[in-house]
C-alpha cells in the first residue's frame, strides 16, 4: 500500500487498550520497490535524492535493500523516513463499561478507579464514631468499631475469581507483625476483634464496604491502598493517596479506655471547655479553660506530639504507654516538648502562664514551628494542655487540683520540716515543700498490668517536678492504689501518694547534730481535691477517691503502710501528747489585693489544767510551689490559757508591708511555732493564703446568632492605688472568637478599663467567651461569659 503510514499505537501492546496511546507518535513511510524514480522523488519531496544520499543508502546496513521470503502488502524497501509529528489532542479518559457490554480486557481486568472515605462531618462515619466535632473533612475514626468506604471499580465486582483486600499502613516502616501494616480481607460476615471488610452495597461498578477494626488497633494516621485481582490477571494495587486517623474508643467495651457512662463520656471526651481550680484550700479560685480538642489543626498537633516523642508506632495501641509518653512530652525539660516551665516571675521572653486561657494557641504554635517549645507554662497550663491531648486522642481525661499539695523530694513519703535548736527553720535542709495548689490530670483506663481492682482513674502529671526512670514525667498511677497506700505498684505511685496523704513531720536538731522527731501534723496535705463536675460548672470534690477520711483508721493504716516502703520507715514510732491546738482562720473569701490582710489565730486548751506558750509568728512571701521568698513580718505572741479555754488573736499585715514584695499568685505563708511550757508539746502550724484579685466582668451585647456580628463588653477595675504597667488582655471563645491579645498599656490606680469585642459566632449551642488580664504588678485576673448561640 504505497505511502501508508503506520503508528506505534496501531502496532504496539499499549495501543490495544482504548485511550492508551502515548502522547507522541512516529510516522513510517513505506515505498514499494517498483516505484519509479519520479514517483520516488515525488514521494521524497523536493530536490529528490543526491549522490551522497545514494552512497549512504548503499553502505548503511539499515538502509540497504532487504530480501523477503514472501512479499506482502507491508514489505519495507531500503528507504525509511521519519516524518515530523502532527500535534494530537489528549486522549479521552477511559470509559468504564458494564460487564455485558465491555470489551475482552474489561471482562478480565479488575482495578480500583477511586476511593471515597465518606468522611463528611455530618455523615454516618463521623457521627457514629463521635468525631463529627472535629473541624475539617478528613476521616477520623475510633478503633473497635465499623466504618464505611466506597470504591469505584473498572467493572462490577463479583465475577468468579474476583479478589480484593485493603491495606492500611502507619509509621515509617509498617510491619504486619507489629500491627502497623494491616491487611483487611474481604469476608462474608464480620466478626468482632478482627480487621475485616464486607460488601454491604453494590451499584454498577461501585461497591460500599463495611470495615471492622480491632479494639487493639494502633492509634495514629493510616495510609489506605486497595489490592485487586481476578482469575488469570496479575495483582493490581491502587494507592488511594488518602489517609484516615484512628483514635482510642471509650464507647467500645473491648477497648481498655472504655467508660461505661454516657454523661461522663460527654464530659471527659467530648466537652471542649472546662474549669481549673487554683488558690488555697480556704480561698479556692476558678478559671475557665478552653481545651479545644476539636478545633482546626489541634488533632494534627496532638498527633505531631506523638511523632515527636519517638514512641514506636506499635506502642501506640496501649493507652498506658501513650499516657506515659504524653506526660513527658507536654513539658520541655528533657526533650523538645510542648511547654517550657517557668516559676521565676520573669516572662519577658514569652507569655506569662497566667495569661493563657486555652490549649489551642499553645498546641498550634508548637506544631507550626516544627516542635519549638512554647514559653511559658506552670502546673495548670501543663494540665490544661494534657487534658486537650488526651481527650483529642480519645482517652477520657480531666484536670484535677490538689490543695496543700506536698512535694516529697527524698521518697520518705512524708513532708519533712527541719528546725534548729531555737525552733528556727533550717533553709538548706527544707527541700520538701507544700504547694498551695497543684494541678495534674486523671485519665480513665483499665490496668491489665496491675492486680485486679486498679483500673479506672489514673493520675498523670506533666509538670516537671521529679524524674521517673530518668525522665521528667509522672504516671499513670492507679488512684485506687494511691488510696490504699500501695505505693509499690507502678507508675510513680509513691510520689502521688505523698502529694495527697503524707504527714508533715517536724524534726529538731540536737546539740550533737542529730535530729529528733518533735511533731507530726497529720492533716497537712491533700485537701479539697477538685475537678469540674459532670454536666455543670460546679466544683466536684473527689478527695474521697484519693484518700480515706482524715483521721479514720483506714486512713492511718494507708499512711503507715505507705511509709514502710519509704526512705524513713521508722517515722511513726513516737507518740505525741496533744492537748493544745492552734488554728488560723479568715473571714469570707479572705484578704483582698490592695487592702490590709486580716487573719485570726485561735488557740485552744483541751486539758483540765492551765497552759502557757509563746508562739513565734512569721509571715513570708511565697511562690505557689511552697518556696518562700522574703520574710515580711516577725513577732512573738504570749498566750496563757485556763483549763478548756479558747483564745482568739487578731493578726494584721498592712498593705504597705507587702505592696512591693508579691510574686505570682499573690501568695503568703504564716508560720506559727512554739512549745507548751507545762508539757513540752510542740505547736506548729503553716497557713497559706492569697490576696484575692478582682474578676473581669464580661457582658454579651446583642443577639447571638451564627453568622451575625455581635459584641461583648469587658470591664476591669484596678484594685491597687498604683499604676499597672504594660497591661495586656487575651480574649478567646471557641466558636465565637479566635484567641488574640489586646495591648492596653498603663492603667492608673483605682481606674477602670472597658473593652468592646466584636465577633461573628460560627457554631451554634452553648459557648464561653474567656478573657484574662496580665501585667507585672497583677496576675490571675480573668473572667468568662456564657453565650447561647442560635442557628441562623
């Protein structure tokens, strides 16, 4: 066929499939032997063939003539010309045809064209898995529960020999034996506790699968691919390019974090706001905290924290491991954790801990900077962020505050106070301290690694205080074990026990340098252990979970049992006569910032004889961690008591004596010590109190409707007769207003500041607008307004 042009597409294996031609094409000219020279020249174009061309044709092996045994219409002569390509349009996409109308290859080849994870927040997957609160369109699941995905295939599935399975991979080196590479087979009936998939719906070339995950699945991000095969066909793997996130599942009975109470699941997993308590046992303060575990970017940040921890992906299936790692990663003491702790009072290189109102900004900043620790945090900030991370990952969690929280540094399981021969404290020996308050976390899980009965709430602490196995972390410690004094059970139970139930032991130095136990204060620590109540903003006292009733036989047995495993097992050998008592009280909520501080000292004689004592009183500025800064006032109080008499002494600290001395939390400690002349009984009492700061008043203005602008007025009055320098406000409301700061500058003494915030609500339902005020002279000033947002 003279002049016919054949294309690679026409003859190649690729060309057998519609639309599979390559983007370029080679044209081959075929010239018969008997073509005349004139016709050849006409075929070859202008100018014909020169002598040089003819010579090359004779000597070139690829151009010389070839003899064919049997001529055909496709005989090739000694001339092959490559002609320029003409542009061709892009090939049409392949059409997927039903089996009965398909060509021969479509009847054989089975492959995946597309995967739909059905990840809409309002869809069945997200709502059934209680992950519809997460912002974004990604598929977020809880393990041990079925979910749906939809596959578009090249042809209907179901022919004899058709096979399919899913591959889910997590971590850098997925391995089947480690649970990081999961092969999900296609089965007829799903069984619990197995990775399996079942076809639940077919439509033309589309199938919908119900996929079951095991309640022991590794928590994290999984990449999804689908493997298909048919009879006589090689295996085809389709990489979906999509990922899904698997979380712990408190709704699944087989999951170790299962919590069998819907109201508690709503509170400890789904509630994105809460309350954290602070202050002293007699002056309990409350601050609202935005946990924000469902906010955009927070899930990614929490998973990033896990990645930074370098915990092997296979270890992420066990909540005990995950919680222990999180307690280390929230602080930056050892590794590049989330928060830098700072108790110095100098926060010029970052944000003052009292300014934070939310975990969202902290976690997103940590993630966006690639893991640079955020400055600064103290215990309530560490706890708030820990609550966010654990709830986000699906582990029920709450922030817990312990008032008069002991810090035992020598594993004696007591809080030791050392006095010299003159009853004065020995500073360098008094390394144990009692914090005004300390905030940690409870998380809920079974403890198969402990004897039966130790599951449930577990204490975990992210504030860097002491090391555990060489790392600044604490827990999880069974709260049941803490209550029983079983300090030999892991993890870090002795430390938490000492925080809530250790006695304060006073030791006096003898002339030969030895020490004698002179007094035991049995109710010194572990008061009003508090958390937010389920379903309300009230404070719930959970002291009974951590310890038996003070003074009960069970409580004494617990303390003395624990002490036998401490470094000073002989502590409880000296009985003490106690017929004189001393107590410190205050009116109402106690002294306020900017005014004189008034307290009352009550001394009671319980004996039938008269008693006489001299009380040494000392008032000192104190960090909330129990570390004393400066002494403000010292005096001696002589007290004479008749039989069964009660005397009350007024004690006053003028504003002028403390105005330039205060540190964070405006905390002070009044220490009383003395000895009863008649019996040599030692009297000792340490009372902490804080100067109360004013609250911010937040008043919503206008109707709260999704998509419509509204405003709120924030009012603050300076309680001091002096100017506050560099005042900064921080305002945030989940579903209302993104967190931001407002720089006000100086605020003169006793003056009032009013701010008006304008914002557009984005989420319906009950919302909270939270604000804080901070400056060098005054901290822990905050407020909250409840706003009910209606649908548009």
